C-alpha cells in the first residue's frame, strides 16, 4: 500500500463524507454572506428602490426580484489570468457606470444600498460612505460587507487589506448613519481553515514531493481546524464583516 493510499484511508475513516469535498473551505465568507443577504432581502418591502453599488457579476439580483433593482459599477476590471486569485470575470447587466464617489443619481433617491466586497477595491472608501448617505432616503438601509483580511485579488484594483468594526462605527456615524449592526463572517478557526486549505491547494500544484503534504492539509487538517469553531468562537480574526446601517 502506498503512503498516499494509507493517508487516504485514515481520512476516510475520520469522516466518510469529507474526502475530496474541500472546495467548501476555499472561501468561507461567501456562503455566510449569501445567507445574510437572503435574510436581509426578505425584510425589504416590495417595490423598494435598491441600488447595488459595485454590483460586478450581480450575484444578488434574484434576491431583489420583488424590488426595483438597479446596478452600478465602474466596469473596468477584466479578470485576473494567472496565480491563486485567477478568475473568469463577466459583468452582469450594469445600469449605471461611474466612479463610486460620483454616482449620477438624485439625492435621497433609493430605499436600500447594497455594497458587498467593494471597499477594498476603491481608493477613497470614506468618500464612498458619504456618497451612500447622499443617495439614500431618510430611514433607508445600507447593506455593506468587506474583508478584514484577504490576499491580493482583482488587481490592480486592490487598495486595502481590510476594514475593522471601528472603521464602520466611526465613519458611518459621521455620515448620518445610525443603528450600525456588524456581524463577523466566521471566526478564527474557520478563517485559519480556509488558509490551510489554500496552502494545501497550492502545494497540490507543486512538485511531487509537496503534493502529499498538500493533500493532508486539504483533506485532514482543514477539517479538524474547521470543526474547532463549533466550540471555540474567536471573532477578532474573522475573514470579514457584514454591516447593516440606517440613514437618519
């Protein structure tokens, strides 16, 4: 029996359903954020005017079928061709193309602004918050998310490593937002598990001498660390935050 087969057998005994299912660990924030956004969308009254800023591929469009949904983006990113952050990028239907700090819509014209995973990609995020405040009606809702920690991606449009709860509390409150609710996108162990999985995936593409260790990281260590979050929840090292705030 080869070493590879022996380790595989150990993994299968540890969790019969886990072997070769590690893709779920590659981006922990995305499914958490999707569930959060689904729950938020359900609370939005029908026919509300929703502006999805930095909408990109428009992943949340269907969630707002009951609303008047408008998309915005600067529409200049063309995808990353090589490296661990390589992607195939295709914009969804974008209604408004402009800089995020100068969106050509009227003051107090939208009930809801959605802006997910955009702030790390804009040079002046504080100005963007002020623009959001200009656009939203009184009592309007802002639904915002951004990383606390992330590797380089969507280059060259990646300007910040992440944003803390203190950033949101300070600059949202200074731009006429209240009731700021901030939720982490997972805790320390899920975040670390994600990075272990990524290390394993990278080693899996390297020389043969590295592949077994990469396989062990992806299929055993990732799962063990992931499961620790069920009993130990540390939010200071989360992958990112989801933010809800109300315009006053």
